[in-house]
C-alpha cells in the first residue's frame, strides 16, 4: 500500500544548476538514464544530486546490488537497500517494488549501474523487462530516479526498451579532463538540446556547435560500431585477420610479407585497383587507415573515387606536413559500400533495366521506370540497423550524402556535377531523421540514371564500364547561427590557376574561388551572384580596379541550411546576418560607406591570416604527390580560441593541359578581324581553324520571353547534336551566360547541348538595362577543360574589344537547311559555315596575355600551308 498523500517538497534539482538549465529543470516523475564509460563518471553525477536532495529534506533511497564501489554511503542521508540480483528476476523485481510502494510519492532514487543486472542474468531482454516494469511505476509516484548503463554494452533488447520508456537518456563521457553530456532523449521539454553535446565549464554546461570541435570530440569517443551482421563471413574474416596483423605490428612480431599480403587483399576487397589513384592509395593509406574505414562503413565493397580521393589527400598531408595536417578539421564521415547499391538494384527490380544503359542503342531506355523503382525501394534490415547507428552518432548534426562511384574522380573522368549530392538538416524524431536519410540515399542512387550522366559516360567511352555507386556521408562543416547552419567560408582550390587576369599572376601557384557560407555557390556557379577569386601568389590582387567595382562584384546571397524548415536555402546576405553569427564576421565582410551595409570581400582573412599560405602549401604538396594539378573543395571555420580549421572535402586531378603553342598568321590576324576579346580568356592557348559558328543575335534575343529563350536553347542543342563529333572547329557566340539557370541572364543550355563546341564566347550584354556578370565558364568548368574547350568573354564597352556584327548578321546561315521547322528563329540563331564564302576563319587565343581574336583569311592560305594546328597530346608539358 502506498504511503499517505502529502505535499511534496520543493522542485528537484540535479545539483548542477547549469545542467538544470540545459534540461529546462527536473520534474516529478522523471526517470534519468545516464550512459557512461566508467562508474566514476556516474558517481560524479550522483554526488551533487544526492547532496541537493539531502539539503532539501527529500526522501533519498539508494538501491545497492552491483559489485562496483557504492554510489552513496550512510553519511549521505540516503536510505540504503542492498539486494542480491543473483536470486533471479522475479525476486529482484518484488524486492525493488516493495521498497518503492512503501516509500510512496515524491521519493528521490539512485540505482547502481543496471549493466550489472544484465551481466548477472546474462540477458539484455530481461533487463529491458525490469525497466519496463519499474520506470512507469516510479513516474506514477512522481519520483525522480537516476539509472546508469555502460555505453556500447547492450543490444537493442535493452537499449531500445529503455530509450522508449524513460523520460531522459543522457550520454556522458570525458575527454582531456573535461566532462561532456549529450541528451539522447528528452521528453516534452528542452527539445532544442537533443543530441547537442554540452561541455562542463565551471558551473555551466555550454553547447558545442562547431563541426570542427564536434568531429574532434566524437571521433575520439567510443560509439556503437556499425557491424550489424554478427555472422563471420568473408568480409568479417578478412578484417579480423587485419586486426591480428595490426596487433602483431604493435608487438613487433609481424613480418613485412604478412603485412604486404593483408594490405593487398584489403585493397582488392575495396576494389582499389579500379580507381585511377590506386598507386597513391598504395603509397599513403596505411593498415590503420583501412581499419578506420571498416569501422565507419555501412555494407561492404568499394568506397568509390570521391572517398578515396578525400582520404588519400589527407594522408598525403599527414605524411608530408604534419603541422599543416593538424589544422585540418577532423573528418568523421561514413562510407556506404558499393555492394549496398548493387543489392538495392537487384532486390528492387532495377538490375536488368539498368543493364540496358551499357549499350549505346538502348542507354536511354526505361530511365523514368528505373528512377521510380529506385526512389520507392526498400533496404534490408542489416543496412537499416547500420543507418540507425550512423544517425545516432551524428545526433542532429546536419550531413550531406555525396555520390562516390567507382568512376568518379578518376584521372580524366571528373563526373563533376553529374551525380547528386543531398544536404540533410537532420532534425526531428528518430523516425523523421531516418526517413530523410533514406530519401537522400535513394535520390543519389537514382541520379545514376540521369540522362546527362549517361551521355557523359557515352562521350567518355564509359558506358560498358562497371559503375557502382558508393556513398560518402559527411558531417556538414560549420555551426548553427540562429536558425541557419553554414561554414564561415568555403570554396574550390586549384593547384593550377587558369584564371590569369594580370601579368603578376603565376598560374602554377594555384587559385581559390571563395564564398561566404556553404561552398555550393563556388562549386556550382550561381547566376545571380559572384565569388571571390584569389590568385595564391598574389592573394590581395583582385580583377577589379576600385572599391566600387569590388562592391558591385561581391557576393550578395549565401547558401545555408534552414534548421527551422529543414531545407537548403539561398538567401540575401542580410537575412542570414540578422541571426547574429557567433564568429568574427569582420574576417569576411567589409562595411561600405556611406551605405553602411556589409560587403563580402574576405580582405582581413587574406591579409591578416595564414589561410591563403596554408592552402597554397596544401595544393603544392598534393600536386607534387599526384604528379598532376589537383582540384579540391574545402571549408574554413575559426574557433573560439582564434585558431582555424580547414576541412578538406574533396581532391581529384584537375583536367587542364599546359601547352606552348607557336602563334602564327600574325599579319592576317591584324586584318579582317571579326572578333577581338580582351580580359577573359580561359583555357589552353591555341590557334585553330574554325569550321562553324553558331551566333545568337543579341538584339533579337533580348526581346524574347522566357519560354522562347528556352526554345532557343533546345534548338542549339539539336544543332550541337548534328555537328560531327570529330570536328573540333565549332564556336558558339551569344549574349550573356551560356548555361545559365536564369534565362534573363543568358542562354539556358545544359552542357550536353553545347558539348561538341570547341570555343564558347559570352557577349557580356543582354540589353541596355542588364549587363550580366561574366561567368568565366564555371557553370560546367570541368566539362570545358575535359573537352579541351576554350572560353572567351567579349566586353562591348571595353578597350580593344570589337565585334563585326554586320558580318555575323549577313553571312549565309544554314539554320533552315539543318532545322527546317526553325523559321521563327532565323533572325535570332545564325549557323555560319566558315568556309562558305571562299576563305577560312581562324581563332587565335593567348590565355597568358588574356586576348583572343577571330579573323578571316583568303582560301590561298590552306591548312596544308599553315603550320598552326589545334594542340594535340604531344603538346602536353607535364
């Protein structure tokens, strides 16, 4: 029988006021479960809790049943009950509940570590049953109770039941003498602290929000591993043997032959030999590296090119410059093996349909049906269990699911932008977060059947190559600032600079494209905005000549994650800054006068820190190891102590050639000039003969509506497909940006619609009221380079720039011959065969001098008489 009802004393406290604030207070009925590494951590939490209960005159009861040191002694003021759990489940439950009923409402309880019960009974399920009986009764009686479990000690039979039943479940660990607490479950209160790590600082518990700090903390703690399949198969046996070899190495008893043999087998199991950087993997990834991959791997098989590139780059820096490597943000990524993808296709009825994509005559069949099946497919239970383990590790930190196929990032095949990457804000219940993860994974898998990706594989001769999609799942670098989450800066770093806009710039020093916020605006050029270009040998030199131009060409929008809506957003800078970022924005922003609004310049970052020097050093080391220029993606965050962390997200070979081409036809080049472009010449210097020019007339195009502009883009796509693949003499000239997503700013083609062009020229004008920003070809930069394309920009009002508009408008056009139904476009799109007027048309471009001209010669100067030619492989000067 329960004790008589009486008024309860004052509200209970944990005895740690800072922790009370984090949890929004403790209320009658709360059961609090602590997951700990050691009993000392539990003891440290019990002491202030018990002392506060004693000071408040609360009825404090301690259940003693384990073999570890006592949590409370007689002088604590606790009523101590000691029971022997070896007598069995029913006896133990009866004894515990007898005390609870006798004590009645409002008591304060401390239990010994419950893991001792499971060890004694040799059953996690029985422990779960005990908790299911006890916790609800304690809640009914408005008690407050402390329980403890050893972390990573129990199966779901115990953990899932306890998590579902208790009001609070809190993870506790210690690193570098500091105590950390992470709420894994809070019921009805303090939802915003769910999965947020808090560090004890004096009497306070402060949230840890920076990704660099979180990754460093969590990667060093124990966490539930992902090896859901306990049966010993080939994969598990291989890595069990690898662990034995690692132990033998530590003991000094391993032969070199044994080490080399296990490494060979591991690399084969991970299909490293399929990667374009296999020699680098062999040189720089060690046995501990592969064991770390195994521990963070979902499923089995290849981890893909993007993952290997990221891991190898980090290993190179670790080996070549440990001090620089120490300034890298710790990666705590997860890897979904390529065999998960293959099994998913087989089990969801997509395999035979996808086999059609390996044949050139059927590779576009059944794409919609295949995507439908992939987007609606199911994963097997072991993979779902591993996904859940990963989500429990990340907590509610945002992450990105990135494609990492076998063919990606191999030498010569960047696959830039061909497959999807999906940001996940990772908020809500466990069920909501799992649903968001599965949707993201399916979207990336479905992008394998994207038409543009398949056409890219066709162009590269890769249709018949085995393409398996592994995934790289990375914590999003950065921190929450109000409702928005983003890194402080991000961008693309190239070890060879093709953007040479001044004689002082050394292209071999490398360059950056910097943005404020997520790096998506640097990787995927945004049509309504700008990035900051940094030449690493002259980082303070800008293309602009005065601050007014700097202001006009500064970034105005930024990409970030909206944690409230759970979506990726692109917002005006002011909207995001209104949330008051928790870092020194002056490194990135300059206030303008007299307007007073912030302008993103990165001036202090470049002038006052070593970031540019570190990135230049990083690129030089990677290029030296790769023996080839590299293309990397990175983020940057400053921490509270003033130090910074660079997160190296990706590394691959940069597909650009350096050539020395003898320029000829100097006399002819000064006469019969059709186009002169000075100031933006991107690509390999060359002189070549043009066979066809597709010219979009600026004035008539500017009068079109959005729908008609899309029609122009599709028409150009059809003309592109009719142009012979082996004819590298096609040039495109048009107003605004080629490849824009906004038709008001240019011509909205996709790369497949201009893929056979050798030269692209953007006329930097649309109409009197709109002069689009020059795109620098970055909508599809890697495509431009891999196809040996040249990008030009013609500035109508700039000195030494000229365009013979009359010639382009009056030269015979073959448009209606090639596309008879395009009569309405005849005054807008002109198709000029360059040899149709009895002469030849030539292009001369010098990227170093940043100048290009297109000019005519008479027929007497034939190709045979002309020593100049389009550069070939023999011109490569690596």
